[in-house]
């Protein structure tokens, strides 16, 4: 959702990618902090552990995939310069 908001405001693709990864990492940390704050780390915290682990796996995979694919608007700027 956050990434689409960045695109709506016409951020460069590089910024959209950064926002997508950063928002996911912050959501995992927030879920853990809320579970701990509620004192239910054994029950509610399980969801944040699963989400946090999946965020690390999918975020790393996405970053690796994006590493070899420069943003479209960036490659255009290099050709013009």
C-alpha cells in the first residue's frame, strides 16, 4: 500500500523501492513491540515472529532481484546525460 502511495505522488522508482522495503521492516518491528508491550509475546508474538522472518526472506529476495534491474527512470537519465 505504501509503495502505491509513493507512486501516486510520482516519486522516482528508486525511492518507491526503498519505501517498500523500509515499510515492511518497520511493520515487523512494530508488531513485535506491540506484542511485547501487551505482555503476550508467547501468543501474539508468534505472528510477529513469523511475519518478521517472512519479511527478511522476501525482502532479501526482492532486493537481490532489484539489484540487477536498475529503475526505469534512472537508466533513462543516464542515457540523456
